[in-house]
């Protein structure tokens, strides 16, 4: 009984490794080393006009 379970588990593990080895889900890992990084700058503007807010009632 123990030998049967061991053989079944071993066979399932072997099939799993074979499926993992010959998997068709391959991805291309191309890296673009010549692409320059994009620099994002934020320019803050000052609002010189005074804002007046309405009364809130509190």
C-alpha cells in the first residue's frame, strides 16, 4: 500500500517536472539598453491673485 502511494506520487512529480520543462508558455525577455530614461519635472506656479472664500456659517 505504501509502495503504491509512493510510486503514484513519484510519477505525478515526474509528470509535473516534464510539463514544466516543456511548457509552451514562453516569454521573450528583450531588454532595451539604449533607451534613455524619461525625466519628468514639475514647475510650480504661484497664484498672485488673492482668493476670497465665502462664509461657511460656522
